[in-house]
């Protein structure tokens, strides 16, 4: 739920601006349009941004906090991504297709996010070529992440998957419960404990 609909000023979004500028330059006019379309969202740990069966109508920039994406398989939660500060998050399939999604996005910590609706984003795409380019880059990065995840799950052993996680993103081990990490790695929590004890 959006709890603060006051339009933000650019000064309050330096982390967002800095993050965007890493991938493509955005002009001042486009940034002001983006700022006027964003709404601040503050939600507590355990809340959901979207749930299975609902159409996701917003994409979010995560300013502070941690969350996970998961789906249900035969009554079991399968975690398949985490997001931390300076990440864009949404249920991409649902957001792009405008169809009900199969994933759930749950906050693992209290979070501060900036939200933009599908309609607002489409309006910005049509008005600003640099924002449309940013959207393309976001989708490309998401595709790369999915392919990396596919390769890790199908062609690497459990220990190698854990070691890659610990090396590339050690903050996950500090901020995410082990049960969710085990699910993300495709192993049981007992197997994860054995791997960690030998690391």
C-alpha cells in the first residue's frame, strides 16, 4: 500500500538518480518528470508488494530494506530472487503482460521504496526517449539475471552455488534467513548447514 503520496523532490532521490546514471544518462527534464510520477512507499517487515493471482501495477525502486520473490509449488515456497538497496523490483511477467502473476514479493525487513504505476511509466516512455532506454536496460538486466540463475541451478553443484553466493553477494548471508537461502539454492536447510560447516 502506498502510504505517502506527497510528490518527492529530486533532492530526496539522490540514490535513485545515482543508480540510474550508472546505466544511462537521463536529462534533467526527464528526471523531473520521473520524480513527479514517483510515490514513496513505506511498509513493514512481512508485508507483500504483490501476491500470486494478482496483476502487479507498479515497479519499485528499493531505497532501504530487503525483500524476496517466491512462488508456491505444491504448497511449498520456492524463493528465487532477493533484492536489496538500489534495486528495481516488480513481478516483471505480470507488470509487462498485464496478467495475474504467479509470484509473491515479500518484505524481509522494513522497507522504503519509490513506486511508479504502469500507466505513468508508459506515459514517461512515450514522452522521454532516455527513460524508455532506461526501461530497456532494466529488462535486459532482468533477463541476464534469469539466465545466470538458470545456469547456476542446472549446471553447478550445490557447494559451488553456495560458494558463488558467498563470494559475489555475502550480504545475503547476513540479512536473509537460512531457510530462504536454502530454497534459493535449491537445497534443504540441512544440506546448507553441512556446506557452511565445511566452508
